[in-house]
């Protein structure tokens, strides 16, 4: 490894905002030269990622299964006989999974289920003395689609983190779309679908999978909501179909921000940063610390651990592109910067991490203390690891039971309450020029 700095280290909040903590808009992500070459070869002309998605969505909407089979051949290089995966093949995936992995999936599933069972999700109705009532009916969505990537590595944990909260919410039909890789589906993903109680699995990937779930086809019934992470084509497709169906979020590259002080173990900090960096060259692994000494020690630990990583090249690319260390005045400034950044994962490795928890306003998840590693939370702690990225933690939440529920309001008005409320309703209706509304109120008040 070169002794030259391989990640940015800056001093001060302003320098951090301008460099390490500067975010990149979805439209700014550039396809690699290899991806651009492949797109030109597949589609006969150069296209942006958004143009590819637009073309695929329109084609699937117009031609249904015919287009889905076409893109499976064109993009995934697989000739499918049917889009739906048989129950026998799903069971086979479970049976082929080695016992230690099956036990790990079972443990993760049980903890995810138990955590989300704590969320309140009850309908309510409040009656008055006239026999009228106001309330809310809380019902699960009928059909939810989950995208399960199968790219650089399969992520059965992500399937569990979406499907199990949906099942806890009472969704009767949870379906999964997952692409074949090298002509075959992934057994571990199928095993996760089996243990999560998934209703259907489809051998579909990319933008064409999102199109099938959103529009439906001869083989795929459309869903009410699409969940799950994916590459840039999946994210852009979800953005385009939103409104016709609901979506969870527009997940960008994964990100971890660590706040650590001089008491933190440099090896732990470096390990947490590299655990994030190994996901993707666009992943963000950032440390904010008031300790210049810790920053130097973490950089040394990163070099040492990186040299023995299996995914060394990928992790190094992430550190160099979107990683870094920001040295700040104190922990108060560190938390203020973290709230501005609104990270997906916020890890607190300080002498008194609980003293900071109440000051955190924007984060997908807070990992409190050195033992609460984000890596552990990714698998078996319980909360869903599908969290808001790209600063959307300012207004959105991790996947949870309420993502799979809808509310219907109930209005039942008695005569005395109608008499008391009508004058104000008439004033508002007439102010808005909606005389038909006013008439509908007034006619009921006439003898």
C-alpha cells in the first residue's frame, strides 16, 4: 500500500461541508465506461441510465410478458420458460442452504419479527352521546412487491428486512422479484423468501422487474407498493412509477457516519468504515472526530485492515471517492454536522454515547456504543436495515410496519354536532367559491 494519503482528512466544519460531507444528487451519478459501452451494444445507441429505464418501462407497459422475456435475454442473458418461480424451486433453495446459514436466517427472521411486532397498528373509533363517531380503520395493503438484488453479492438479509415487517403488518400477498445471475437464481435468496413467508417469486431483475410489479403483465399481477434496494436502474425505475404505485424510498448508495472521540478504539472505527466501504464504490464511510490523534490512528488502521480485505479494490475506491475524516472542535459540532448530513447509519463511539442520542435529529438508525456495530444491525439485531439515504432521513424513516398499512377515516355525524359545525363550514365553502358545497351543508339545516 502507498504511504500517500488515500482518503481525505480535513480540519473544521466548513471544510468538511465543502468536501467530505458534500452530497451528490442522483442525476450526477455517471455510468462507468464499461456500462456505457454495454448499453450502446445492447440498445444500438448510447443512452443515459434514465433513457434506458424510460425505454424499458414503456416497452413492458406496452408488450407485457413479451418484453419481460426479451429483457431477460438481452440484459440477464437467460432464456426463461416461465417468469414465476415454482414453489418446488423455492423449497429446493431452502434445502440446498447449509444448516449454519439456515439457522442464521431463522435467528434473523425471528428477531426482525419480534421487533416489528411491538409497533402499534390498531384501528380506533370514538362514539359521542348522539350515536355519531369519528375514527380510523387501519388495514394492510393487499399486495406488496419486494426487489431482491443479486449483483456483486446476494442480500438475503434485505429480503427479510422488507418481507417480515410486511407479514407482521398483515399483508396477505408479498411477492419478490429477483434476477438470475449467470443463468441461475440464488438459493440463499430463495431460502430467505421461504422463511419470510413470501407468496410468489419472479425471476426478474432491473428496471423490467419494477415495470412488471408496477404495471402488471400476463404473468405478473401488479402490486400496491414496491420495496427494496437496487442499482441505479432500479432506483430510477421506482422514481418513474411512483404515483401509479407507492414505493418505499429512492435508496442511494449506502452510507455510514461515525462520531468518535479519543476513547474510541481505532481498530473498531476503521473496521466499521471498511464494512461500509466494501458494499459499493459509491458507498460513504465518514468519521467525524474532535481528536486529531484518533484521526491519524484510524488512517493507519484503515491501511492495515484494507491490506487483508477480500474486496480491497472496491473498498479502496469507496474510501477515495466518498470517504473521509473531518476533525472538528468538539462533539457538539460533530453532532451538528451529523444532523446536517442526515446519515443512513450514525454510529456513536464515544465515552458517553447516550449523552449524544437525544441531540440526534436526523438519522436512519443510531448505533449506540462500540459494541453496537452497524454490521451487527445489518443482520440480526431486529430493526430493518433498509434505511433512508441521501439526506432523506430529514423526513423519512427506516422500513417498518407502517410502510405496509393504510388508514381510512370514518365520519359519522349526529344532528347536534352537524348543527354546530355547519356555520363554519358554510363560511369556508363560500370563501372558496364552492357554492355547491355550501348548498349541501345548508339543505340539511333547513326544517
